[in-house]
């Protein structure tokens, strides 16, 4: 949906300035898929994470924002590198176009205009709804029609724009002013969309339907109205409008053929995975094949998330991968000594579930972009996957370095260092994988850039060889540590016991301690854990249902061996 909605603008423009069709489509695919990892909505998965992980919505946004930002910054850099490799230059501005501060003022005025328009639509129509109640929709319809005629009259005062040939190269950037003035009436379908979504609270599909119907009205009637205001002949204008409508419907249907076939084929795969229970078999497969090797386990989980995410919308994608694969990462990771916050695990599987929209042979986003770019969908998907590797490496990095999720940041200086190093690391990774930095890389220069990337993303890999990151202490110190630890601290626990199903476990957990309390015992009780000393160990006496401790798999009767 993101590709089809936004791709109709950048893909043809990128082709016209010199980008290959598959590269233009691939950039759109990478940008659109990354839109689902960008807060605050994250394809609606952010709201599900609140329920699944058990943390506030604001915490989900905080943890997700830095990886999303550095991923987009790296994509901008990749587009720049592709332009350098293909010797693509910026399009010159037309003679007499505003320069310097005049351009800044024009841009600010445009942005302010859109803000005022959005505010007027939302609040103005909301007041109409409150005052007129049932008659509000008829009043709004009358205002829309009157506004449409008035905007057509305003646009008719300016010369008609020369039709642009999308197959010709662009000699100059089009001027923003004349373009906006000649097409202000095209903003009205957006008003209809906002009204239906925000005021009438219709479903997105129904809201889009009515916005499209208003756009159909514009396409059919704008030519007769322009002829009327400009005092031109009306003969043939209605037929011309109907011809425009027919051409648009035919073009839209043709573009949807490839998407429809790909969706149907992906549905077969999704149905097979869902109805046969093969997802559960793959979970056991990971446990057996990985053999306790942490990196093999993470790689296999990433591949299985790609398979499970085929053809699924974002919310269903997250539900499937988090239900089937997140417990595998938590269980096998804890056995291997990998103790990370639950949000990091859920972000890991979520990222790779989304990569299914890019990766051939299903890659629905790649099929959609290829339809717009009129190129091979498999080639587009392969190119898009090359661009999306910068996003795919992030889950591996924040699993081992949770500071990328803004976890464990101590002060403002620490935050700045983390953000700058993460951005530089992803830019170096983009330069290394694209084979171009200042100029074309030699093979060893690309390897050096990738080494710099790894060092900046995970400096602890080298530092831990010199100085151990953690020291074991008796479990009885947990109460004292909980009393003294700052707000938001997390404590590593090594536990043993028998689950209610009779399974023997021995693994580590990372327990969030939350905010400070009256004492250590009270603080542990707030996260759902009551313990009693037994020598150097602690016995779990009670675990509150639905608490953070219960979500981590701690059960009554378990023994905390060390911290």
C-alpha cells in the first residue's frame, strides 16, 4: 500500500533524471518498507508491542526511533552513492527562479499553508459536526462543491500548464508556484479523506472510496468548468473528461494485475504455513539445527521470519513472528548467555518479518514498485534487498548492543555519542556494501569500511576481550542491589527449576526493576517477584500473574542461583 500510494511520484521522476528503472523501484520499496519501522505508528505494530512486551507506548516509541532514523539516513546516502556511480547531476532551476532566502521563505509559506489547511479541515468540520449533527454531511458536501468551483475559478486565472511528457528528460525543475496554483482543487479529495477518517470515523477503505469518488467527479467536470471560466468553447470537454477517467481506470487496472497475481501466490504460501502448523515445526527445527550456537540460531530465526512474513500485512506479520519466533530467541538466547530486554527480541523478529515484503520471490512491495517502474519485479526485489541490508543488520546489532534502542543511556553526552556513532556506522556500511565512498572502492577498502561499521555498532566485542562485562555475585545480594539500583535499572538473574509442564530449565533472565521503592523487597514485589534466602541462593515463593517476572518465564519454586 505504501509503494502504490507514494511510488507514483518518485519512481517516474527518478527514471527521468537517469536512474535505472529497477533502482528507482528499489529505492521506493526500501523507503516504503522502512515506513513500518518508523514511530509513532509502525504499521500499527507499536500498539501490539505494548500488549505483547508489557511496557508503555512511549517506551516502545523511544526504543524504535533511533534504528528507524539511521536506516532512513543511510537510504538517503545510498541514493546519493547511486547518483555518483551513474554520474547523475542535479536538475538546474529555471532562469529567474527564487534563490537563497527567497526559496526558504517560499518553502516555509507552503508548509504553513498545509498546516493551516489541515487545522481548518479538522477543527472547522468538527465544529460543523457538533452544531449540525445529522445534517453535517450535507453541509460539508455543499461547502466542498462550492470550494471546488471557487478553486477552479481561481486556477482558471492562470495560464494552463503545458502537459509534461514523462518519457522526456527534465531540463529544468518545474516552478512550484504555477504548479500549485493550477491544481489547488486536487487537495479537496484529501479534505474528504480527513473528514471521513477523523470526524465520521469511517474505516480506511470506505474513507478512501469516498475520496476517490470525489476525485472522479473532479476528473470528469474540471475541463468543462475551466472552459466556462476561461470563456472557451464547451463542446467536447465533457467527453474529454470521461476519456481521462476511462484512461485512468484502465491504467490502474493494468498496474494491479501484477500485484494481484503476486498477492494470490503469496496467499497460497501463507495458507500453507497457517493451516498446516509448519511454523511450529520450524521452531523445533531451529532448536535442533542451531545446536546451541547463538549466531546460527539468530540467522535461522531471521530466515524463518522472512518466510512467515510472506504476504502478510504489518499487524498480522508481527503477531505471527512474535508468537512463533520471539520465544525461541528468548529461550535459546538465555541458554547461550544472551540476556536482552524483551523489546529487543520483538524488534528483531519484527524487522525480519517486514523484510519479506522486499525479498523475492514473494516480495509484494517489489512487485508493486516494478509495476510502476515497468521493469522486472525479481530484479527490482534483488536490488531492493541490497538497499535494505542496511536495515537487516540493525536487529543483529541491537540484540548485542541495546544502546541502539536507547536502553542503558546514562546522560546527554552518552546519548549524543550513541546517535552519532550509529549514524556514522550505518553510512560506512552503506558505502562498503555499495562499493563506493569518495570514489569506487577497492575490495580491501570495502572490507575496512565494514570493519569500521562493526566496531562502531558493537564496540563491546573488542572491549570484552580485555575486560569482562559482568561479574557473578551470590543471589542473596539481589535484595540489596534492588534497593540501591537507579530507576529503570535491569538485573541479570541465573535461574533453575522445573516448569509447571515438568520441563527442567537452567537459563538467564534480564529482570526490569522499575522505579525505586521503599526497600529492595518492595521493589521486587512491584515487578511481581517474592523471594526468600536459602544459603547463597534465593527461592522464588510467589510470582504475580501478568507481572514482568511472569512474562519472563519465572515460576514459583524456581531457584535464583547467581546474579
